[in-house]
C-alpha cells in the first residue's frame, strides 16, 4: 500500500536584496524529518532553490499532488514569502480543492488573525511544528481517533470561523527525529564564505533566545525561551554535514549560539577531539562573549570559530536601555577588541531610528559603527533601519509614535523590514544605509 504523503513548500525569501546566499530551509526540513521518521512520504520544495515563478506553480502542483497527499504545508515569514505562499496555495486549491492548506512559520504564529481571513488557509500551526504536524498527519490519515480539537498548537477553520486550540510548549530537539538531509538536495546548498570556508552549510542547534531585545522577532516567537540541542546531538548532526556532504565550514543559524558557555565550550572541545579541520561561525550577545576568559576564547578560536555575529544595536546607551539590550557601548567595544586580538571576524549589526529618539542619534550610531571597524579591519558593520515587528515589546510604542500597521495579509506580504517603514525617519535614509553598508559590510552585498 502506498504511503501517505505530505508536501511542504518554502517560498522564496528574495535574499539577494540584502544577502548573497540562501541556505538549507530548516523550517520545512525539521518537520519533514519528523514526518519521514514516522512512516510518511514527504516532498519538500524550496523555491529559493527551484526559483519558479507563480505561473509555473500549476504544473508543479499537477506533478506532485496525488490521491495520497494528506495536506500541503506552507512555511513563511512576513514579507514576500506570504505572497508566494498564497500563489502556491491558490494553485493547490484550484487543482485539488479537497487537500487541506496548512500554514506555519513566523508569520502565521505572530499575525494569525490576518491569515484567518484568507480563503486559502484551512489550518494554522503556531510555533514549533514537528509534533503538531505529526499529530495532524495521523488525524488526517485516520491512524488516530483523536479529534482535531485535541491537537495543540493549531487553529482550524470550521465553516467560516476559526477555532483555536491550546498552545503547545516548546520541546527539546531530542524529542524529535534528527535532520534527514537526504530529503533535500543538501549538496546544492554548499556555499563559499570568505570569513568561514569554501564549502559551508548551515545548521540550527537551538531555538529561541532568553534575552528580551525590544525589536526582535525571537521574543514574539518564543517568549524568551531557549531550547538547545544536546552537544552530542549537535556533533552528530554536524558530522553528517562534514562526512556525507563534504562541508568544511558550518554556519550556525541559532539566534544566540553562546547562551550557555559550558555548551559552547563543549562543542569547541569536541571539534578539536575529532580532529576536524573546519571553520564555523555563530551569533552571540556581547555579554556571552565577555563572560569567557582569554583561555576559553582561545579554545573557541582554535576549534575553528572564524566569525561571530554580534548585535551592537545602537551607539547610544539610552537606546540600549530602551530596547532592554542588557549591555552598554563599552561592552561592545570590549568585545570588538577581544575578537580582533584573537583574529576572529566580528560581524556587528546596528539599528537606527528607534521610536521617540532624536534624529542625531542616527549619526551617533553610524559613527559608533565606524569606530568598531577602526578597532580591527577584520570587523564588518551592517546598519538596518528599525522596522516595527508585531508581537515585539516595541511594537505598540511604534504605533503610539505614528506607525500604521498593514491592514491586510496582502499588505503584510509587501512589508519589507529592510526598508524604512516608519513615518519619523527622513527620506533618503535607505540610500544612506546602503552606502554605509557598501563601505563597512561589503561581504553581504
């Protein structure tokens, strides 16, 4: 008997506007791996890789959907992924109207009320999706007697109304299957990165972040919860990327890889014990670097860490207090000095245009970025304009200062948080940011 199948679609991010590369889409890989390990066939489509236009979706839908397809899942962030997800969903609905359309990822989690108004949405998955997707597949394939109203973490359409079930707690990765890289053409995601190596693959080893930065979507998504893989599992996952796919560099996409110093150091020791000749990069809050002594940072460097992404956020201490960054400019300078002395590239990001602050703060922050570059020519600094993100601590404050939120799902599809979105920022700021980044962060352009 043919296995039941789930199709998972990852719309394009249009990364090329701001970043050189796109990477393994773990949002669908993690769900697909859990479903495959439980006996379901899965078809994963990453449109960053396929680069199909909307008018090509019909042929794709006809090719991949069968009588065994239980549901089509679409993962998206706010922005263009919503638009392309809707285009794909429209083709599914037209060709196979009986197949449920299930949406997950950051956008449906944070702005579910907008998705619930769409005729192209049947079920929404909130937050972590592995257990939810499996329970939903079991329900739709009649392998369980549980009613859909017992599946946590979803809302679902009944006639013209949505019913929302109880939330689901964030679970450790050890509860779920390891990433099954064979269900994607993983070798096609190998990238050259001059600050890491020439055969780099990405990996997520944790979800969430315990900090409360007021602008950050991680706060909205995970409510300051942080759930890491055990180090042994991370080593096993990275072993696959090295041994099977020939990676010599790993780019950790964790929001904050260095939350737990003991875990980070254990990973570094394990890399050295295995004798891997690799380079790796990850993100850190400045405080997580400052708690490491020189010997510990040297261990991290010797294990192959070649770049650390640091959220510097502002060149104004009052803004850092406002966003609850739990650090000062002095802390960032100290991190820049220590990384520079070690020969580790510091990739610093700053944000300009927080609500309620004077325009001169913008130039102070850009000047602070220039100062970080002066500390070491290894460092790069990228500037962003502040863009309000729903569910974050600063969102309502931005509205009080005149920001008008998008009114429809299609409006959210037009929302580009790399562009100026707030009325208090001057015209021409986008161009100023572009010129700054050309000078101080050419790597990503």
